C-alpha cells in the first residue's frame, strides 16, 4: 500500500500488527535491528499512506539476536488492552516477558490539559476549597467554644489538688504510637547511588541523573557495586562478559566493555567521593564521601552478624528506615535474582538478631518497626507475626494484635493455599 521513506531511522516490525479501521490506523511493535541490546517502541501509522508515524508509551528492553529473538503484539477486545510479548532463546531456554497497555494508547501530550481548561479547573477547585475551608473553620470555632464551656464546668467541680501521675499513666502515653508507624528515610540527594525501592543516582549538586544511565550502564554499575560488596574485590572482566555480552565475540565484548566503562567513569565524575578502580582484572567502586543505601544496610548486617551491640549511642545510626526497602525491585534480570534472595535473607536474619538485643527488647516502637520491616520482605514470616502480635498485646492493644493476626492468616492462605495452624492465643503466648 505504501513505502516508508529511506531517510527514516532504521527499524523492523514485530510479528503482528493491530489495525483500527475506524480511526484509519495500524499499531506495530518496532525495534532497531542493528544492535543486540535493543529496545521496542509501539508505533502507529496511517493505514492509507503510512504517514503520521507516532510513538507511544516508554521503550521496552529487547535482546535482538536474529532468529533467537521474537516479539509480537496482541489486542484484547474484552479488556481493551494491548499486550506486547517478547521472547529470547538462549541455551535452549526461553525468557518470555509480557507488557500491557490500555487501548487506545495515548501520547503524553494527549494526557495534558490545555492552559484555558487548566485555569478554569483551578478556578473551580479553588472556589470549592474556599467554601470547604470556611465550613471547617466555622465548625472548628464551634467545637472550641463547646470544649471551653465543658472545661469550665469540669474545673468548677474538681478539687485543687495536683494530680498523681503513675507509671501506668506514663507507659500508656509512650505506647500509643500507631503500629504501622515508620519514620521517613533520610533522603540523600547529593552524591548518592540508591538501590532500595528503586534505582536512582544523584550528582554532587543534588540533580537526579538517573536518566543518564542507559540500560547497559545501569546494569554495569549495579554489577560492580553488588560484587564489590559481596566478595570485597569487585567483578572480573570474564564475569562481565558472561553476564552482559555473552552473545558477542571476544573482540566485540572487549570493545563494548571499554566503551561502557569509559561512559560510566564520566558519569561517576559528577559525584563526589566515589571512584571506579581496576585491580588486576577486577572492577570495583571505592566510596569515600558518596552514599549508597545498599552498602549502608550491608555494613550494618555485618555488624549485627558479628554481635556488635546496639546501644543508646549508636541506635540513631542504625538504618531501620531502610530495612523495608526491596533491592532494585524494577530491575529484572536473571543474574540479579540470587542477589535479591540473599539480601532478603540477610535482612530477615538481621531483624531477628536486632529484636533479641537488650537495648531493643525493651522498646516497643522499635520492635514493631522491625516486625513491619520483616513483613515488607515476607508477608508470611511467622517470627514477624509473633513479634508484632506479642508486642501489641503487651501494650494492651489487643484489637490491633488480632487485626494483624487475621491479616497474616489471609495472606498465608492466599500465598500457600493452606491455613495457618496456630491460633491467636498461641501466637501471643509464644516465647521469642
């Protein structure tokens, strides 16, 4: 029907297209076939002449290797969704990924309001907010007047003797914190590399430079840090090739490594106190002033494992707020799975050891926070259940303890397809 001009950026199309004759469009998955670490874009074209090529959504990572790679597009009319399916075959194994997008897809500019519409909406919202504030302020004044009158009536009947504050009163005041209380983490926005709950890099001026890291640079940085922490010497050239450039010849893999190492060094120069070094055939990252949350937690895991006591002097240095964080949850590669599993196990072991330390055993708030951190990694962790229910029950918050127990039982049934065997009374009476 038509031909794409030769000056268009080179790309090929996936196995299927989706046609929308009502709007005279076809949708296709397109990717450049001149590189192995490629990417897929959803594009649309006019059915009649091929013009008005439009890109939708974000790119999808795609390993292109001739007949070993496959991608296709499906349309689900019942749910009005597009599904992109990618498959990569290597060593007789298939790595299949499925992505979904609401149909019809929208361009970013389609989701933005016009200036006039935005102003009108803001004006209308401001009007209703103003009315709401006036109503709330009026109700607040009425409530304050009512409280003052009530207090005067009470004071007229109370003898002028100083109240006696018992230890029970003091403990009740200090243990009324919500069981889900979790302090906000200290956000490091200068010279920092963050792995927990998402990959982020901040330069020495506090600018977010995460988008400067291409997928291959991101994986290269992650590998170097993970290996530097776990074996204390870094990652070798051989391992880098096996994980990142396994589909290339020796010469091509070496060239790719040199180019990307040079790019990574230039990006790391934007941070203070971190250096990419090579010792023998191992690449490692040396941190002096720069910060990495993953390294911070791993250092404390080692300290707790070596039975370093937690005291009033060092409790504020303990990164309890980071223990709930997942390791790189949005980075999905086969080689990362073992690191994630080991990290989760180490955090759970650390949490158990922390809960048994003398300084922490007497602090209910810390115990609940530790239990919540364990639940963040494993919703069916029995020790976390016992720790939290036991602590809440000891505080006299029986209903909250029972709610925690019921939620755990539901999660346990949903994930393991079997009922939890202990009763609530057995849990609160368990010895930790």
